[in-house]
């Protein structure tokens, strides 16, 4: 699952954009306080309420991923607090328990099971919360290009909420990352020169509003201890980035040594470090052995549906405007006010190994530097 998406789901006791709203409110309070002091010299006082009347607001997060056998829904109570909101959120669990949560789509229906004490990422909030889960494996798997509907509560209840998402087509990776023919009928992992520019491209999906997010990972061992370094995630984007592979594809160009430099910076530096990685047995004699090929270097593209793309773009907490208020985006609808998102992602991943110069620059497997192979 996308790490960005995981953060959305795992730490939602006090959503990041509500925190941004809290910061904006605090900034406004500072401005208004200064105005109060200035106008006070002319004998004018103004009473104002910083906090609005209390009302119930639901916070709902769910991101479907067909690659996962379990899908999770997080439902919580949003809040406003006159003290330190972060401290308050760290001491209280705002999970909504005892709800009826249902998922439908593709002629199937899933009824959620409530899971208490579900662990969250480490941080300042409580270490666990309550979530709702759907089991979506085997014949009940989620499908690409299919619309799914989420229902929370019952239709005749005042707090009934609904949302929908369409899982996009798989953005099939193309080009140099496809398997190549080897000796006889074998198929082999491609060998990449990451010391040169590299065009990473995939089939453009037909679904409207979809954005893409990229990741690259490299697995190796440092003095025999398994390690992994990652590049990404990239920003969301829709159009070609520095390259073009035709109207049916989306292309992202990595610059010369861009990935190598990023990997190198993040590789651990230990005394007398010996770096190794798996590149042997990079050919499969028959298709049945393809899953056993080395997974040392991987490239992944994720198609992010329209609703989740909108949520991640519009609600970016880095966009703070003191001259106006920016409404939070949500595709959750119902009779009570709600924040959050019901979205979906789908990914394609391919594997490769490095060519000699790239291996040597990273100090892998004792590879000597070939002629004309330098960091310059």
C-alpha cells in the first residue's frame, strides 16, 4: 500500500488538514489580538468567539487496494478544543465503535468486522484505535475498473454516510523493465544502466481524474545484514515528466545517477562495510520459476483514483492562506458533517538488476570500476 495512503489511515485521531486548520485558527487569533490591542487605544473593545458552537463531525478514511487481502475503514469523531489540541488528541481515543459498515460492488457485498486495539504508527497519539475490516481475498477479491460503494450506518439513521470510488485499471509498466529472452526458452530480468538517463513508462489508464505516484526500492546487504533503501514517493502527477513515450503511455525520466545518488546517500556507513546484493539466477528456465527471480531492484507505479487524488491535493496542509478559508475536500456524504475520503489505489511493480557501472558506483559485490565509470 502507498505509504502516503498508510499515513492517512493510520494516524487519523487528529487529521493533518484539521491540524492545519487549527494552525490557521491560531494565526488568525494572533492577528485579531493585535487588532484588538491597536484599536484599544481609541477606547473601542470588541468581544468575539474563537470557537464555534459544538456539533458532531465524523472523520472517515478508507483506501481500497486490490493487492491487499484485507481492507480497513477508520471512523472517528473530529473535535475542537480550547487547549492544546495535540495533547488532547494524544490522551483520547476518538474511534467510533458499534457501527454497521458495508461495502458493495461487482455484485458482491462485504459486512465489516470491528477490530479493537488496532496498532497505529508510533507517534504522539494513542498507540491503538478501533477500525472496521473487510476480507477481500480469493473469490471475493476487489477488481480493477469496478465501482465500490461504502455505507456507514443504516439508511434510516440520522448519521448514515455513503461514498463511492472506482478502482482504476492497472497501469501496466512497459519498456526496459519487461522480462527479456535468455538462452533457450528462459526469461531474464532486465539489466539497467542507472548511471544514464532512464525513461520509466507505463500504460495510461482510461479512468478519469487518476493521478500517478512512483516508488523505487533497492534491497541489499551491509556486512550480511539485509537492508532496503527507497526513492519516493513522488508527487502526484498526470502528465509526462521530462520525456514522452507516445499518447498511450505516461513517462517519467530519471536523470543520470539520480537514483544511484539517492540510494548511496541512504546506504548505511559501517566500518569496513561490504555491500552485496542478489543478482545471480536472474533468469527463469520456465514461466513457473519467474516468481523466484531476484527482487533486489524494483520499480512501482500506483494509479490513485480521482477522489483520493483530490483529497491529497486540495487538503495539502502546506497551503495556508490567511486571507481566506479553504474548505476541506471530502467525497463522504450524509446528513451530518463529515471529513475524510473513500478512495482507491492500484499498482504495478517490475524487477531488474544493475549493470556493471551502477554496481561499481554503489560498491556492490566487490565490482571494480569499469573504464570511464565515475560519479562525475
